[in-house]
């Protein structure tokens, strides 16, 4: 009955809580209109094969250009999109845009690379996800082997459902990666049985790999385990030469991070990473 009972007057916090809820609702409403207002765009970040130094892939990363707030980070709007269900149409837009871009670049004659797209939990759990993606890829004529879907360990909590969904996606022929690997729940049993292709080592381990021997041990263990399980392994968040050297020694397959490039616009990605390698053509 007494709000001040424990020495803290909770009434002091009520306006703050209300404001936060209001703010959030406003953001959700803006998010609801963002698709039709074409406020979203994608950035692409290269993925480099360490043995050959070739660009073998790119991750599509979503950005929201809000008319008043400016650029909103996915960390701030993806959770709202997820809870409100808006992530389903937004995620579909991401998939379509990233795959269409990849097809355009293939049509232009560039050496084909794979595009990685992040899936959210709601998107991943859609009953007809594989059918939808398959239909779309067929319409645009993109080979599913040039598409990589990134999921996280927590999305496979419901093992049976996740297994069925992954099986359907694998049958379609797309690539499956586990993003932020090492930060979530996953058992060795799960790794052995889930139809996946790749582990992406979370950047928190890569960031301190030279300073923290525990992180070095974790990166080394994940890489070695991936080799034994015949999975590809990609390091996220590589920012310097020393980290790269360490990853090479561990025989990590691929790396992604600011050392190679920040996520950039499609035109820039094309100019910097695709054009110089066009078949025998002067660029
Ligand atoms: P993620 O999938 O793990 O993506 C990698 C994040 O690390 C990106 O942040 C990228 O910009 C950042 N990054 C890459 N290299 C470096 C580096 O060397 N150093 C540092 N410090 N950071 C680096 P971003 O773009 O802000 O995205 C954050 C998260 O938002 C993503 O993490 C992903 O979980 C989510 N996200 C982004 N786009 C989408 C999307 O289209 N759909 C869904 N569902 N989630 C998305
Ligand atoms: Mg990712
Ligand atoms: Mg992620
Ligand atoms: Mg990640």
C-alpha cells in the first residue's frame, strides 16, 4: 500500500516508464509505415576466404533512415519489429532486396558470390518459409546455393520445429549459418544433428582474441570443432592484422569485419569489391 515502503518511491519512476512506452509505441507506428515509405535500405559487408583472399560472400545488413531521428540502428528497431510481428514483412523485403541485388550482379557478369541474410525468430518459424523463398528465387532466377540464411542458436530452442524447418530449407538448396556462435545455448548433440553448414564465431570472442587467452582458446576450439564436424567457419568482427593472422593459423575459413570493410552501400560494394575482378575486362 505504501509506495515508499522499501525506501524507493516507485511513483518517481512512473512518468519515465510511461514515456518509454509512449516512445516505443511511436517508434512502432513509424516502423509500420517505414516499408511503404521506402525508408529501409541495405548495406553489404564482404566475407573473405582466408586461403585465397577472395571475396566469397557478403552479408546484407538492414538500416532504417527515419525522417526525424535519422539513421536508426537495427539493435534499436529489430526487437520492436520482432515483438510487433512487423519483422515478417520487413524480413521478406530484406530477403527479396538482397537476393535481387545478388542476381543483378550475376547478370552483370561478376564472379558469383553468396549473399547472407539474417533471419529473425518469427520469420524462421513461418510454416511456409522454404516454399516462399523457393518460389521467389525461382521467379528471379537465382540459384539457391548463392543464398545463406543466418539464424542464431536461440532460434533452435524448439529442437523438433527447428530441425524440420532447417531440413526444408536445406532441401531447397540454400546455405544455413549459425550467427553469433558461442553466445547462446547449443549442445554438441544439436551441432551434430542439425542440418547446418557454417558457424559464425561471435565477434565478442574475436575482438579480444589477442589480449584474452580464454577468447583465443574459444576461437581455436570452435574452429577445430567446425573442421571435425565438416562445417565452414567464419570469424566476425575482424578489425586488425593480428587477429587475421591468428585466424589463419587456426585454419579458419573465412572472415568478416572492419579490417576488410565496414558495411557499405550496394553501389560502393560493386565498385570496390566486384568491378576489379570482372572476367578479363578492363574496369
Ligand atoms: P550480426 O548479424 O551479427 O551482424 C554483424 C554486426 O557486426 C553488424 O552490425 C556489423 O555492422 C557489425 N560488424 C561487422 N564487422 C565489425 C567489426 O569489425 N567490428 C565491430 N565492432 N562491428 C562489426 P549491425 O549492422 O548494426 O547489425 C546488428 C545486428 O542486427 C546484426 O548482427 C543482426 O543480428 C541484426 N540485423 C541486421 N540486419 C538484419 C536483418 O535484415 N534482419 C534481422 N532479423 N536482423 C538484422
Ligand atoms: Mg549476421
Ligand atoms: Mg545476428
Ligand atoms: Mg553476428
